[in-house]
C-alpha cells in the first residue's frame, strides 16, 4: 500500500524533529515534525493520594441515569466544587441472568475450576482509564458470572463510569453482552451498592430491554490535602515515544496501579528553541476541557530541569496506523470517526480554540474503538467568532487555501481539515497529495476536486462543501450544526453519539491496560529511565519563572463541569499560564511546517 512520504522541499523551515506519543498511538514509519508559530497561550493543573477504603455494609442507592450535556455554544456551564481530588473504588462483584445477543451461538461457559479464559470479561472505563478484568467463575445454569475485582481510580474531575461485559469469541470477535453507565456520587465516604441493568447501548434507563444485571459498588474517598506529585510516585514501564524535547513513557501510578502516559520534557531544550509558549498551550487546553472524544490530562508537575505531563494512556493505536494497514475505510466507519471528531472540534470552537492540526496521526482509538483527539501543541486560544490569526503552521497535506495565501484565517480552517481527513479515510490519500510540497500547495489552491468512482454522491457533496476554497462559503462557516445537518449524517443521533451509545465499527486488538503492541518496538525495547540533566543545562531563576503555574492541582479540574459546550465542559484553572510540548510518535511520515 502507498505510504505517505515527507516532501523533500517543504516551503517552510522546520525547527525540530520529534516522535509523538501523546497518551497513545501506533507504529509505522518515523516522521520528523515541528511547529512554526508565533501564537502564545497561558494556563495551570491535579494530584492524588492513596486511601484504604471499605465497601461493605451500606444500603443501595438509586441507579444514575445518563444525561447528555446541552449547553449553548460559548455558554459557561457551572457545577458545585467538590473541594479536592480523591480516590474512587470500583468493585465489579458479579452478573446474573445474562442474555446473549440475538443470533449469537456463544454460550456462557465454565463453573468453578473451569478455564476462566473462556468466560465473559468486563472492561471498566473511567475518564479514559480502561482496565480489563477476567472472571473467576461462572454458573451456566443460573447464567451467573463472578469477578469479585476491586480497582482504584484517581479522581481529578467529574466523569461517568462505563462497565461493559464481553463474551470471548472463538472463531469470531468478542461479543458485547451489555454495558452499564453510572455517574458516581463523589461525596466523601458515600457508598453506592446496587444491581444495575445491562443495556445494549449502555443507556441504563428502560429495564425492559435489559440483557442481565451487574452488581457494582462505588466508594469515593476525598483527599483532604493536595499532594505534590513527583516522578517517584510512578513506576516507569515502557518508552513509547521520543522527541527533541524529551520522551513519552507508559507509567503506573504506584498508589492506584492505574496506567498513564507521561510526557517528560526538558526545560532547557524548550527554552533553547523558544517553544515555551507552545509547550504551555497543550497543557492549557487539556486542563480546560472535559470531553468524551478528547484525551484528558490527569496531572502535571515539574522539577527545576523538567516538565511532566501525565495523560490517559489510550492504547488502541493512531487512526493513521489503522488506515495504513487497511488502505481505506468503508463509508460507515469513516462517518463514525468524522462525527466524533466533529463533536470534539465543536467543543474546542465553543471555548474559542482553533485546533489547526487535524490528521490521522493525532487521533487515537481507545480500547472499545472510540476516538480520542490528542496533540494540542498547535492550538490557538482566545479565538472569538470572526477573529483571524496569521500563523503559518500545520501539516502540508492539510493546509487550507486561506492559510497558504496569508490572508488570515478563522475557526473555519478546522472544517477544511476535517474535509481532508474524511477524503483520506474514504480514498486512502488526501485529495491534493504530492511528494513535492510546492506542487501540493499549488494543487490545494487550484486543482479541481475529483473522486474515485466508489465514493457515494452524498459523501462527494459533503466533501465539496467542506473543501470550498472560499472560507465564508465553506460548510461550517456558521457553526458545526451546518455540517451536522448535511444528509451524509442524516441517520446520526448526535445526543446518542456524544453519550457513546453507538457501538464503534471497529475495535482495536488490545489485550490489557499495559498493552503496547500498537507502539513502535524501536521505543518499547528501550530501558525506561528518567535521565539526569547535565548541570550546564540548569536554568536561571528568571528562566524558571516562565514555567510558573505549570503544576496541575486536582481541585482546579474538579471545579469544572459535566455540562459545557456540546458535550464538553470547561475546567476553569485558577491561573492561566501555558506551555505546550508535543512529542510525536514514531509511526507516521508526515511533518508539520
């Protein structure tokens, strides 16, 4: 299959080369990357501590219903502050009366002493921390499965818990038996102990369609005093990416055993390349947002020599990785990814943020197959409707005409990139691709948009409107709803999509929370270590001031909201001082300009 190659004569100079591993990603070919930008942004960030908690002896509480956020674009969603971070204990006890999906020939297997590898397993997802739990035993007669597993999760903001039950397949893919969605009660010492109906769409409402019941317990313990995190609070497991500013590692938080991705950035390298403002921008954006299709920031902290960003570890691989393997996606699959990305970009725009770097390399798949947008190093903040910026940045194949012409551009530039991405997903290549960068720029400005015969008429119409070279006539100029109303998305229930109730069309092959098979072995084979910094690279006090406010305190995130703009929520930091570092993973061949 054709693989994209870096153009040899890029019109804009690149300033650095790095490998991306923004909380997850895929393998493949390395691509040098850099960002040229004069934009500046500012912000601040969680912590958590271990607690021993008990989960017995309390009375049941009512099941939580699923709610879909629906605040107007630009509105300020509010929620009472919880006053601190904490630990959430989730205990998956057992399931009863399990019902197999229609047409499934699978049977509940086992019994005490049976081969538990053939029994149903569960996946717990809390704020994109995902763990897989195998069953201990099962009773086919009563259709009961026992897990009896406890897991602790760091809580830095409001989030729903999704618990999904899967039957392992033999000659076929694993089968989803049902899911439960619960919003835990984050009150110190509060226990939720209840049987929840398993639903095909994880709605949790109408019990008449229940596929069985799942016994769950939730217990929250608030951390009374914010704890400053340090590198010793984490076990370094694998190197998953490297770049000119530092590296990205898979880590395990020692008190909760949760798996994260940690970006380790050398301050001296950031200062030398005048990338302080850019490094802070990613941290700023991630600290602000809570959205189902955006990688969440968990913690950040610093030492005199380094910055540490701790994010959810999303290990299903880059969308680029899967697109390279398959060549192109069928229309339904491309539509699903485009719809989830549209929601993520709409949330960013609602908070006056332009993304500017949409491409398959910056989109991760989680364990279940939903997307997670990552790598916010080229974001532009404080962009109100109609405001223009002039920075020449992005990835050559995805640059919009108005950016190439130096006319200034608005949020609408992101709708051009989603059009390029959709075209690439449907055909295997961006529409104006050329190995010669200057020739590619000419094609972006002048070449007629053409399509392979197998692209549907409705997809062609959407792409023509998204790839309109006149920004004021481009679909989305008047907001994301214009795009949502296009016939290409006619069957899409957007509230259902935001609630993650649509089953993804593809599920990555991930065996555990620590699985790094979607990462380049060039990195994962390295010994993980936090290297010492030479004394000659120590920064002066004045230089250190540039990184003031970088450390992320959990209570800042907890002050956010489950409401927010179109499924997202604003987590308002107490300070606004930004830094962005964007490490790019080995696995792609395109580069930023």
